[in-house]
C-alpha cells in the first residue's frame, strides 16, 4: 500500500474516532419538532388532545387548568397524560386532578431553585402531529433557559412511546449537569410498591432478583440508580427536592419497572443506555396515592446542543409477573434499537 493510500485511510479513521468520541451519549434522537425541521404539526386552541388506539385511551394535556366532562377539575401545571384508561374502565389510572408522565423539575443539584416546578409554570404548546401523536413544546424557561419538546405517541397496542428532547440555551447549571424529573401520580392502588429486577448495593456480585420496593416515607430511599451508572450527581445537602437525592439500597439491573392497580399493571420501560433512575414516593399524589417516577441527568452539557431519551409506558390487564415480563419483551427490544 503506498503512502498516499495509508494517509487517506488513517485520516478517515481519525475522523471517525473524533466523531464517535465527540458525540454525547445522550444526544437527541432528532425525532421531535424541536430538533427535526421536517416534522409537520398543527396547533390547537384546546388544552387537551384525546388519543385512542387499541384498547387504550390517553388524554394529553399542556399545563393549563382544565374543567371538562372528560377532565373535571384538572389542575394547572400538571402536563402530560391527564387520563389513561383501558377499554371498559371508568376510573382514571392517575389521580384525576393531576397527571402521569408529568414533566415537573429542572435543577442543577443546588438549593438555588427560584421555581421548583418550572416545567409546570412556563406555558406549553400542544402540537398535533397525527391522530396518534402529539407533542408538548416548551420555549426556553425563564429561570433555567431550557427549551424542550416531549412527544407522546400511542402505538398500535395502546402503549405510549414518549420521546423527550431538550436544548439548554444558557450555561446556568452550576454543577455541570442538568437534572430532570418526571412523575406519575397513581390513583389509590391497593399495592403502593413498584417492582423491578435488581440487586442490593451490598451484594453486587450476586445474581439479580425481583425486588418489591416501597419507601417508608416521602424522600426516604426514594430513587434507584441503574447498575451500569457512569454518572452520580453531586447534590448539595440543602437541596430541597428530596426524591432526587436519597438513593435506596438497590440498583436496578433491567430497565423497566411496574406497579399494579386493581386488575391492571402500569409498566415504564427505558433504554439501558439512557441511564434513567427510577424514583418513587408512597404519598407523592396524596395520602393513598403513590408517585411512580423517574429522573434523568445530563452530564457535561453544552449550550445549544440537543439531548434526549426514549421510553415507553404500557398499561394492560394484570394476570401475573411472568405473563407481563413475556409481553413486554418486544417493547424492550424495539426501544433498544432506537
């Protein structure tokens, strides 16, 4: 091989290495209208959009107050999935006045939070993509200057695929990372625990097992990191959002967890590479209403760059753990390939 060819091949390899090393592990997938200019949408003067597919009906809302027949007394701020019902159900899975998959916190791990619930306060815009897909766009927020877009797509079996993308527009996160949090406020399930495969931190060399986790109080043993975590946020001792910074004694080993309400299961599934942290509160939505939540940290962020993750929420009749585990394998495989 002559020297010219060797130089060209070496140059190409160096470019490829530079590109792969330069790509942030949480780079946005380029799916939403925030990052993809080819996405077409229409606006609506309503604050809610009904999606129905398979045997599931979901109502997606912005953060305005709503008082309709479908959503009586829905409170301002609680964006996301205001109602989730399976065929034949009259009761909402979520606490009716609030929501599930609710984007609620932006933070940097310091106590200097001008507004703890900024995503709830700054207006959102509903963008209708198709009969089964809507987005919630939020312009750069007043305090954190984070621009974002969350896409809710109802798949053919009624599973919700949620894609979140965001762009920091200013270098305001003092500890060098962006912290984000989502809540699902469950309506009085008989069993307030969440279930996931994991290990005790004191026994990481042991095999995984099915863990039934219930925290004793709000902000105690409240979050479960992944076993492949490469980033652990530096959170100030005086930080006020207690679900964020009180890890449990567990790590999870498979990127999904579920809870049970009456005869239905609600399963939240993630891509392992996004390193989402599970979170929970026994009373986050009220005395009998637990919160089955998750949070995400973006380390080494850069102003103007887009970041994102993809997850799915599966709501279906409950029979037993084995049946559920088998039924979601296709979902987990599809997520891993995105």
